[in-house]
């Protein structure tokens, strides 16, 4: 069986421990090698992985291990803690940034980027509603002139959520629309101005050119990379490509109500050095939750 997904690789490495009744240093080393390999293949920073391995070894005292079951539990716990630390970010030891939280009363401009179909437009409205419930004054700007129907979709979602919106049926320059929309909502004292950009089927230079232009036009406080949680192997390359075009600072993982364990998210976090802030849990407006690291890692290793 070829395991492409990071979650499967990690779970597989740990479950290999069950085959042994007594865990010695050699077996533990083999398992750690597998875990390290899996993390490196997901592009988690080398130094970080080395440090993670050291921490795991430190946390598992091989001489204290009575038998296989205990060893497996201890090793699992150590790997679990290390993955949680990595995903949480925000402290001096982590290269992953702290989670972005908009400041009430300030003109926060948040730009959403991602591939077409990942759930970006839906997530923009969910994000807006989430913060409207917290007392913010959000507004939506549709800077997607590529996909026919994009503005209508945003308009429909925004109307349902009672969020003001801006877009155009005639203007074809997304940077111009984005600048106008953001300007207008700033003047009207909105404090969370969300800009939806266009996605393409796959990463293309034209998409990135356009994104850069919108980025320059609106100078966002935060850029959120939206990714489908079912993205496996490609997660690393995609996230890297977006990060190299614009200053991604947060990740939202969509469609976590599906079958995937979301192992690609670790690669996306590593590639963008940005934490996961929310997850999409369904098609409805209220189906958005703040990202909770521990249950996510449990599921990944389960
Ligand atoms: P965009 O092309 O990235 O803007 O994607 P859309 O927002 O149009 O979403 C594509 C499809 O994914 C739509 O059918 C959405 O209803 C669906 N979708 C978005 N987020 C979620 C989610 O968290 N769970 C599920 N099940 N479906 C989602």
C-alpha cells in the first residue's frame, strides 16, 4: 500500500509498535525514523523535525517501559504533543506565527486566496458571519471577475447572512474592484472588510499575477489561505506556491465534515508558517469552527 497522506504515514508508523511485545531502543529508533521521514516529506522544517525527535526521545524513557502497550502509549503521547505544539505556533520556539484575530474598531482588511472549488467564497461569508456574531461590522468584496457567477454567488450568500457586499458585473479588473470596495467600506467604518479573490482549477501564473495585483491594491491586514481538507500529496506544493506570491498568514481548512483526516494541513502549515485558524464543517453559513488542535491531531494519528 502506498501511503501518500501524512496522517496515514504517522498512524502507520505508530501502529507498527503493536507488532512487538517488548520495545527496545532499536525498535523505537525505527519508528522515529518513519515518523521523521513522514514529517520531512510533508516539508516540515528539518531543524524542527530534529528538535521534535529529540523531544520525543526525552519524553519516552526506554528503561522505564514495561512492555509494548505502555511503550506505544508513551510514544503516541509524545508524538501527539509535538504535533500539537507545531500546529499551535505563536511561541518563540515555533516558526509558525500566532493566530490572527481582527481588532474591533480598526479597518481590518482580510484577503482570501485559494484554488477554485476549495470553498473560498462560502468560507468568506462564514467568516464574516462568525465575526458579526462577535459584534464586528463585516463587509464582503467580490474581486473575482474570472468565474462567471462568482459575484452572484457572493451576493446570494451575503444577502442570506445580512452582510453588506460590493462587486461589479461590468468591471473586469479585479484589483480595481477590490480597491474601490475596500475604500468604500473603510469610509463607512466597517471594521472587517473581507476580499474574495478568484481561484483557478490549478495554480497558474495568471492567478498569481492577479492575486498580487489585488494584494497591492488593498494592502491586506491578513491573507488567509483556504484549502480543501481532502488535499493530500499536493498540499505542500500548492501552499508553497500561494505563500511565494502573497504574504499568507493564516490557513482555513474546509470540508472537514468529509472523510479525509486532513493530513495535508500539516504540510500547509509548514509551507506557509501559518497556523490553522478555522475549519469548515459543512455547507451552511454557521458551519465554521475555531480550529481545535488536539481533536484534530487525535484524529490524524487515530
Ligand atoms: P470556491 O470556488 O473556492 O469559492 O468554492 P465555493 O465556496 O463555491 O465552494 C465549493 C463547494 O464546496 C460548494 O458546493 C460549497 O457548498 C462546498 N463547501 C464549502 N465549504 C464546505 C465545507 O466546509 N463542507 C462541505 N461539506 N462543503 C463545503
